[in-house]
C-alpha cells in the first residue's frame, strides 16, 4: 500500500480535535453515559485503519473512540450516539462502550473486559472455514490482559491456525490504578514466544512505521495461518489529580472514563511536548506549518458541525 503521509496526519488531527470537542461536551454534561477518550492512542488506530484490506474484521473494547474516528466516523455521528439520538452512528442504541460500525468492519465492541477476545477467535475461525483470506483484529488493554480469556484465546487461535492480530494498548493503567500497583509485570513478548507466535512492540507514534509493521504481520498471519500479538506502548493523555474524602491531598491519575478536566482544544491540539503525543510528533515534521493551518481550519469546521 502506498502511504499518503498528509492524509495520515489529517486522520490523527481529526481524531484528536474530535475527542477534545467530545471532552467539551462531557464537561457540559451533554451525555448520560460514560465515554472513554483515547487521546494519545490515535496512532495505532489510524495505522490499523490504513493497513486493513476489504473484508478484514475488527473487534474493539470499552475505549474505542480513536478507532471510530480513524475508520471514518464524523464527530456529529459520535456526539449523537453518545447523546443516544437516532441520528447517532449506532442509531442511539449502542452508546460508547459497545459501539460497532459494521459497514467499516467494526463488527463487535464490548465493555466486558476480555470478552472480545474469545469472540474474535470465533470470528477468525469462521472466516478461515469459509476460506475468506481476511484477517481479524481485536483490540485489548494491559488491564484486560489480567483476564484468563486473553491466554485462552491465544491458545485457541494458535491451535486452530487462525489468522488474527491482537493489539494490546499498553498505557500502564487499569481504571484509576497503575498496573505496577496491581500486579507483577507481564512480558507480552515472552508470552507470545511461549505460544510460538509472532510479536511486535510499537512505540513512538510513527504512523507510517506502525502501518509497515501491521501490513507485514497481516501477510505473515495469513501465510503461516497463526495469530500475532502487537503491544503498543502509549500514554493516555489528559491526566489529572483526583481528590476523594479519604485522600484530600489528591491522587495522580490519567483519566479512565469521562472528563479530561484539564484538556482544552487549542489552535494546535498538542497535549504533551514529547513523542508520547502523536500530535507533537506531527509538529516536528517538515510540513508542520501546513498541518498547523489545517488543524485550525479543521477545528472550526468540526466545531461548526456540532453547532
Ligand atoms: C469483566 C470486567 N471487569 C471489570 C470491568 C471494569 N473495567 C472497565 S475498564 C477497566 C480497566 C481496563 O484497563 P485496560 O484494559 O488496560 O484498558 P484502559 O482503560 O487502560 O485503556 C475495568 C477494570 C469491566 N468492564 N469488565
Ligand atoms: Mg490500560
């Protein structure tokens, strides 16, 4: 596939701007349901959307807004869905945590942690029996890896020779707890090695590189008839201090669901000045000036769509 760098950059910016606008709506209490933002997670979603081939199937989890934007959803469609209106992407019936979009290949999304993994194994097996020649991708988190279904699904996929890519978005958090507070480290690469399946680790938010890796793995899982695991090291952006009666001094968290209280849509929607922020990475490129102009115009356009 020929990669158009400008269009990838636009996809990242559209996702970030859209999420910041949804964040404003959360702040204004426009939605009755929780919405999990995924600022800082955009690069893998844009890469997955651009590495897919017709007929590929995607299964998502509670945190899925970045895939919705990357797979073409408009901010108005998402806003309306979260407001549970018939004009929403899921006709107001799915909300945020179960939002699928079958027309774009997002066939299943579950708020039950670890649940989408065995479902993906079934989908991959079904496609294989039909000789579809397509790949199933399932997205999970480092918290969801604590579910037994993660390991059972690897075993099932490997045993059934199924072509499936498991994307593990590793943000080092689960709810309001850091993974290090919860459990021992899990070396995903060693787990994959134990099952004798391909593994790749991605970090740095270089979207063309992410696409290369996903495209290569897509071919490999089809040729070898096996699953693969991709661990994406990333940071959820929009951190804040949570004050509770038993902790009046506050506890540092990155947000889990709902409002990112300190995040605001600025002219350039960067949230962190290092490579953990995919928007910062874009701002370091040769065409940063043009992208900054584009982002400004795009923010006005998308704000207008919500007016
Ligand atoms: C079976 C199950 N147990 C608990 C929860 C509550 N829950 C929702 S999100 C979450 C943490 C998820 O962490 P991770 O998979 O790392 O995703 P992240 O939110 O960090 O992207 C938990 C425990 C749930 N949804 N399902
Ligand atoms: Mg996590």
